[in-house]
C-alpha cells in the first residue's frame, strides 16, 4: 500500500495541511471584503444611482438572496421545490414579530430608531437571524419526510406546504397597534398576533442596501464554497444520479435535507429583509405565485450556476421595472419571453457553468493577457 | 338528516367540478409526465368564452335565456377550448418534447401567464368581473324533506357523470384509448408499434381542454366570473390538481375518486368541524388546509396516490 | 464505520442463504457465497439469471427477504446502500451510471468525498482540515485516473467520454470510496478484444495495488475462466454450480443452463450470444 495510487485519503491529509495562519486569513478575508463591499454599495452606489434605482437595487438584492438560496436545493441537489415562498413567509413573520413588538416594548414606537448598527438595527439583525432559524427549523420538519419523494411529487408536497403556510398566516389574530396593548402582553402571547389576512403591518423599515448586500455577499461566498467542495459535489451527484450517489456512500436523504435546510435558512433571511422593506407582510403575496417567480429566476439563470442566478435575478427584476409604463402588455411580454427562452435556450443563460468557466470569458481573459504581453 | 343530505349534494356537485378539471391534469400527466400549469387558465377561459358565446346569441340579458342555452353554450365552448388546448400543445409544448421536464413546466407557466394577461385586455374579456348566471334559471326541481334539489347541482352531477363515463369508455373501449394507454405506458415502444404519438397527444389535449371548459362553465354558473388573471382560478386549478395527485395521477378513475375525496374534506368535513368549533371563527378558514393536508398525507404514505401504481426505477 | 481489524479471519464478503421474491416470482433463492480476502471471484449465469439482482442485494438496493450479508464478518443486510458503501463495498453498474454533467475528475472526487471528515460548517468556513482534505481528494483522484489510464480526460464531462472510458471511470469512482470489496458488473461489456485484454490486466492489478477483494459478473466466458479463482453459476436465481474454472467448464448443469436441453431450439443462444 506504499505505492502512490493505493494511499488512502487519511494517509495523505497530514502532508497537505495548509499553514494555519494563512488559512485563517484566507478563510475570513472574503467576509471582510463582503462587509466592505456592502458598505460601498450602501454609501457610494446608492446615492450615486438615486432613489428610484436604490429601490430597484434593493429588490434585485432580495431576489438574489431568495433565488440563490433556492439554487442550492433546486440547482445543486436537483430537488424541485415549489414552496420556497413559504419559508420566506415564515422568516418574514418571525423577524417582523421580533422587530415590531420589540420596538413597541423597548423603544415605545414602531418606527426605526438608532443609527448605523445602533440598537434598532441590532434588533433588526436579530430578527433576520431569528427568521432564518425559524425557516431552517421548518426546513427540517418539511424536508425530512418529503425529500424521500422524487421529482414532481416533491414539488407537489412543497407546494402544499407553501399553501398551508399561507393559509396559517391568513388565520392569525389581529395585531395590537398601540404601545400599552403590546406592553401588557408577553412575547409568547403575541406569537399568534400576526395580522391575519390583512397582513402584518407597520413593520419598521430597516432594510437598506447595506444589510441586503451583506447577506447577498455572504450567501454567494457560502454557495461558492459549497459548490466546490465534497459536500457540494455530493449534492450535484444526487442531482445527476441518485442511485449511483447512494452506491458511492453518499447518504442522499441527509445531503438533500441539509441542502434544504441551508436553503430555507437564507430564504428566511430573505423573507425578513422583504418584510422590513415593504412594511406590510401579506400572506397572499407570498403564495404559490411567488415560489414560481423564484423557480423562474433559477431556471432562466441556469440551474446550479451562482453567477447565472445573480444575472437571472437582475434581469427579471430590472426588465419589468423598465417597462413599467406599458403595464398592460408587460406581463404578456414577460410570458412570451419566458416561453421563448425555454424554447431557444433551455439550459438558461449560464447552464451549469459559472461566468469564469464559459468559453467566451476564457477567451476574453486570454486576449487581455495576450494584449498585455504584446504591449509590454 | 336534511342537513346531511344537503351537504352530500353539495359535496357531489363540488366533487364533479373538481373531477372535470382534474381529468385534464391527469390525462396530460399520464402521457407527457408534466404538470400542465396552464390548465387552470383554460378553465378560466372556458368560463369567459361561454359568456362571449352566449353574448353572440343574445342570451346574456337577465332572464332571457331559453332552456337550450346551457347545452349549446357548453358544447360550443368545449369545442373552442379543445382547439385552444391543441394549439397550445403544438406551439409551446411540442418543440420541448425531448427537453428536461422542468423546462416544459416553466413553459407551461409562461403559457399560463400569457392566457391570464391576454384575457384581461380590453379587447378580449376585459378587466371587470362579469357573470353567466342568467343562463341558467335558478329553479328548484323538487324537495326532499326541507332540502331543495336545485337544477344547478343536479346538472353539475349529471354532466360530470356523463363526461367521466364517456371518457372512461373512450380510454378503455376504443382504439384511440388503447393508443393513449400505450403511449402513457411507454412512448417509444408505442411509436415503434406504429402508433402516431403526436396524434394521441393532440387528442389528449383536446379532451382535457374540453373537460376544462365544462368545468369552467359549471364553476361560473355558480360563482361570479372573476378576471382571468385572478388568483382564484389558480387555486381552483391547484385543488383539482391535488385531486388528481391524491387519486393517483395518470389514472382516470383515480382523478374522479380523488376529486370526491377532496370535495368531501372541503365541504363535508369543513361543515361539521366548523359546527363543532363554532366558537372559534378561524376554524371556518381551514378548508384549504384540509385539502393540502390530505395531499401531503397521501403522498407521504402512498406517493403514487390512492389508485396509482408505483413506478420502480431499474438498477 | 467498522474498522478493518474486525475483518480478521473472516472472508471479505460472505452471504448466507439470501432470498428475494418479486411478487410471486423468486428472483434469488438461498444464495450463499464467500469471497476470501484478496480473492477474485466470478458470478455467471444466462441472461435474466438474477446476477444483477444479487449485486443489488449485496449493496442494499434491495432488502433480502431472508438471509444475511456479511462484510468482513459484520452484518450489513437491511442497511441503506450508502451505509454499506461506507462500510467498504463499492460497485460499478451494468448500465453505466456516471454523474454525467460533472467532469471526470469531479466524478472521482465526489466518491472520495465520503471518506472526508469535515462537515458542512468546516466546509463553509474552509478550516485547515477541510482544505487539506480537498487537496488530498484531488491528489488521490488524479492518481486513480492515472491507474485507470484516463488522466488525460480529467476535465471532460463524464457523459462525453467514449464507452470504454466510461467503464474505466466507473471503476476509478468505485475505488475512490476506498472499498474492501469491489463488485464489477460486466466490466468488459461492449469492448473489443484489445480493450478486453487491457481491462483484464487492469482488474488483476487492482487487487495488489488497492488490497481489494473482487466479485465480478461477466458474460465473457474467456475472461471469467482466465482470471477468476472461483466461479458461482446461477440460473433462475438458484445456484447450480460452484468451483474452480476447470470444474465449471465441464459441469453438465452449467452446460444445460447455457445451451438448454439438446433438442431445444434456443441452443443457438450460447454464452456469447447472451452478452
């Protein structure tokens, strides 16, 4: 067994350990960059493009977060979920519950308080985390039984789950809206007061470019790391051939559930950001149609491609905005475009490839390098 | 007792409606293995086309429709919708016959959005709700105890039974039916055996869309005609689809059985659970939860549906 | 998982009276077999004899109605395929099942990935262990591709490989899981004489190089007779003969199973015809 190919993985690992200091730096640097970039988007890009485009950028970011999270389960693992908006709704409710009632109890007003990363924004960040966690817990509850099903059946069960989440949202109790009413009731007691069919309103408007893009960049880093690792390849293997994946020792149920949970977590955060952007969380807005919209972004962008989903989200949010004045024909054009893309480019914009893996990108890079060399 | 009878009639009427729509889903799924998301929009168009066709005959004025109005409108609308379904299949689905199923699904969603939004244009059906209820006199045929036997309910049940039995005859008793079952079982082998697969698929879409039109008209005879882009059509379609899945998708009898089960939980269970918990108003809003709850339970314990057969992948 | 030490003294793979029925049909009955450590055994039989069904029973795709499967003396029957694979049983598929869209290298790395210890959090945080494991995975995967002679195709999509290379990739992928027992389902099906010869040499070398015991299904009698130490013959799920190649070649029951009774019209369908 001393020979080269026979050496097992664990016999090889020792010699290949990276320098711990350098590795820690490489591990954390992207997050620092993400923080800095989010600051730049917030303080430089936002004012530069003006109020209208800031709104659009917020929508684009939230769409990237939601479609990017769906991509983990739909694109990587090939498990077709039609209930993603349900996780969004759960996350939104959990976050709104914490920030609205928290603001009423602690600050005595529902409106945003405090400056950058002040007490109000920290409460909001806590809300985002809570939203993610609640969605993740439901991800386990929904995923464990349903991910045994394949293909369309999984889609149908997740659809059923999303619809149930919507109906449950619609039958929650009225939302007390003055400080005294809130103060005399416990947190737990208020958990049912989510506004019912009229929606959960007066959610403090904390969502701004910084938070949206901070979470977007974090998701992109994690999605990238996942895709190019054993865990990610295991998911791709499940998508490609479930029987072979299982035969190679991949616990496919476990892999699918963990993808589902990670996906639900970020959908929950996306839902929290959405709720704190629109101010009113209406269960009917986050039903089946919203789930479909997210699936469309993933399919148009390219299933499994991170850059594809970013492009898909940007295009599908920005294009309708540009054609706002033709509102009557806008949806018709959208529908026709959807059919056309499926007929002409069924793999979506990027296919499974990332931007830097496409041939034209490589050619471009080669030309740039060649040009430099020629100039020098 | 009267109450039980009335609820039973209601269940049968609602179940019949779901069955008509569910059959379209189940036929298409059985042959092409994809969920035709545009089906609920054909239902909506069925309702609206009925209004347009009645308008041509001048039957839309209140109280001005002869007894023959409903049968004539029903048949004509079914024919128009059949042509519509065939056209959709030709233009949107056929080019994708070999593509991954998710693509076909997205295309179906595209077609669905198209139908919804074309329908609300001014020159088409417009963006104001309307009604075709004047077509059918709200007459009571008789009384059993205190229960009224309404024309609408009995007609829905009769139309459903006639169409389901007719379809059953077609699928199990004719050459075309045998070809449909062969294509459903194994498209490639069926093609090798000389079956014209494209023709089978065309006929399937024609039948499914005609049944959808009938469902749309019956639904509209009872409810207002909401806009084609209204979410209530999607929900109606979803419930019919749930019925098809619960019964075992791809199975004609399964769709009918599933539709009755869904109607049972939605009308019957809802009626009596609601009565027991009369003090809790939110219980009255649980209808949809029963429906989707049944769906999840059935799929978890018998993924192929109540009457479906499990497909085993050969290793 | 079960350590290699627990296998001392036991055959690498053993089955005791495995039976499985589909509906009323007995697909496999009372199937017993032992593959000694470092052994190379063959499983043959006419088409539809139940050979692949035996593989599916061994690897946990099907659950046996009765009987036991022991891997290094430890029972694994009734477990999930992934568990059995991690216990050290790897297989190839008769109808090739690669991860088609992934690159050749990724196919092998994916399989090797089940031997890594870092979970989701280490992966997302890129800890030193995770980084070292990913490097080791790539290194080992390349070494395996080298052994199988397809290293030059490492970046191609698995589905675009020629047929023979796909079979080689299946073997590389199975070896990446660090198995103790390797099950090969028709490794030379559809290959020409030259490719078959190369594959034969390769299979023999795998034993020493990776310390695996091998059980193979094959229709090519020449190959089986030349390289297997022991051969089991089944027909209609029933074991009809077992022994060294020379014994099997002259066994009347085997000849009958393959050629039918002398006046049978199906006599033309010999072992080669069945492949």
